[in-house]
C-alpha cells in the first residue's frame, strides 16, 4: 500500500471489545482475520471511530473520536489502532456523551451531508462545547454549503 495512507485496524469481539468505523471513506478495506478489518485512508480524510469495552456486567469503557489523517510527518496524535498518526478533532468518553455525539452525526446524515465531509472546525467546536457543557450548534445544509464554497474559493 501507499506509504502516505493511514491504516486503521478495527476489531469486533462480541460482548467484549469493539473498535469500529462509524463513518468515513477508506480507499481500501480488507478482512485480516476473524472479527478484524484493516482500512486505509488518504491524507486529510476524516472518520469516526467508536471504541467500546465491556464484560458480563456491561460497559466498562466507551469512547468516540472524530479523526483526520495527516500528511507525511506532520505532528499529530498517537491513537491506538491507527498507523502512523491522526489529528483528533473530537474525543468524548462517557456513554451519555457518546450517544449525544452519535445523535449529532445522525442528524447531519439525515440532512444528506456525509459526516466525513463536515467542516473540521465544527467538530472542534462541538468538542469544546461538550467540555464546557454549553449548547452545541446545529450543522445545517446552509452552513455546509458555505464551507464547501470557502474550500472552492481557496483553490
């Protein structure tokens, strides 16, 4: 595979551990073993990653992150399961907050906007507002259109 690609390994062990891709557009995916898959992303790609651990008593850890792959040797965050690195745009780690963020993702998808194409600044804003217990702004189609227009003008 291309050395510029970022590799994400997902795993699913029922009732014990899940590391799953919630959204994103990998350029290549393959099954590498029972319950394991590997996904490759181009530089700058954004994706959602759900990490869940449990036991016979229920959930022991729940975490959701929205990440952006980086180019080359750009300084970024070390995230388990991702090689080499990725930039964390949003990271939450309680069941209630994870559900809230997944509801935001569902609302965005319901408008016909792919969650992987949402403005990275919006995800950073959501992250900060969740930390501050502030109101999270909605991401509307008009907001997305303005973001796409800004990208088009920057080229």
